[in-house]
């Protein structure tokens, strides 16, 4: 069996990039407090604000799901456990 598909997964990739950005921003704030650029109180405020970003992303996703955007797009861009074409034929990697 060949490994997982390498098809693009834009919705999942967006969540991963948000998570990476939040982690990077948190590290920058922590470093800035350590270097004395921000006070501890300012660092706490910024960290709290950064912590709200994943919640905002979840809210936007919930709204999109309510309108069917995610439901309509996810099957088109995400591989499934048992992929088939529109005719019901099983899709297999080339050369297998």
C-alpha cells in the first residue's frame, strides 16, 4: 500500500497555519517580556489577545459550516478513507 495521498487540503492547511502563527506570536511576546520590551502585564494582555485567535477561527468555521461552505467544499479537497470516482470505481495510486 502506498502512503497517504498528497492532494492539497486547503481547509486543514489553513487551520495548521493559524496554529503556527499563534504559536510564533506567543513566543515573540514571551521573548519581548523577557527582554524587557513589554512589562509582564502587557505580555499577559497580548498573550490573552493571541489566545482569542483560535476561538475566532472556530467561530468563523462554525458560521461557514452553517451555510454549508465547509460541507460542500471539504469532500472536494480532502481525500476520503476509501476514495471512489463519480462512477463508483475505486481510485488507486498509479502503478499499483
